[in-house]
């Protein structure tokens, strides 16, 4: 809405910039439109903050309602699964557990049995330390990227590519573990349906 209000003001400003003359009342209307647009933009920033504040006062009620909604949703899924034969549920559980093992084996192949999050934190600490005071921090990253791939810049570029690769692999492993957690949740639903 704020942008839509600002469009006519931009048009009037462009008209005035390129030499067009405006009446005083048109300038006043443009200023009012700009002021309203800015107020709406500020409100767009403040309303979510205020809504979060209201939610903070009602966190117990909201948490309880979310828990009850989750239980109802899971009960509905368990009820739908319980209509299937036990053999089908056992078969589905077997396939899901096999999928989980395959996913976790991929992560373990790169990171061992430790969590990928620890690898991400360790690499982040190493590169933050490396890019710190002596290396120049964010300005070092900017100058390395802007210099491009040259013979003199090759060590810096290689270090940055290695860091990006480690962080990318760590983030990918975190996402893969998230998928495995989803499959575990489905296995839990099957277990509840078999009860």
C-alpha cells in the first residue's frame, strides 16, 4: 500500500525534475502522499513487533492451543493409518527405517558420527578467526571477490572456496538430517497406529 501511494509522488517528482511546473496545491498533495506512505511503511514494521509483544503475554494459552492442535492432527493421522492392515504398516515402517539409515549414512560418510552442526560451527569459528583482525574481516572477503581469479589472488580465492565448500556441505548435512527427522516422525505415527 505504501508503494502504491508513493508511485504518484514519484511521477510528480520526475515531472518536476525534468522541468515541468507544479501548482502549490499539487506539491502539498504530493507531500501528504509521501508522508502517508512513510507512515504506512513504519506501521508495516511496527505491527509485527507489536503483535509479537501481544503474543508474548499470551504465550501459555497459545502454547497450550498449539499442543492441543498438534495432538488432534496426529490423532487424525494415526486414525487414518490404523485403517490399514498391520502387514502394510510393518512394510511401510521397514521402508521408512531403511530410508533413514541411507540418509544418515550419507551424512556419516562426510562428517562421521558427529553432528553436522558441530562441523558448521567449527568451520565458522575457524574462518571467522582467519578472516579476523590480521586478514581484514569482511573487507578481505570483498577485496578477494572483486580481485577475481588471478595468480596473486589464488591463495585467498582458494581459502574462500574451501570455506564455502565446508559451510555448504555442513548446511546440506543439516538439511538432510531434517529430512531424516521427518521420516522418523512418520515411523512414530506408524508405531502409534499399530498400538
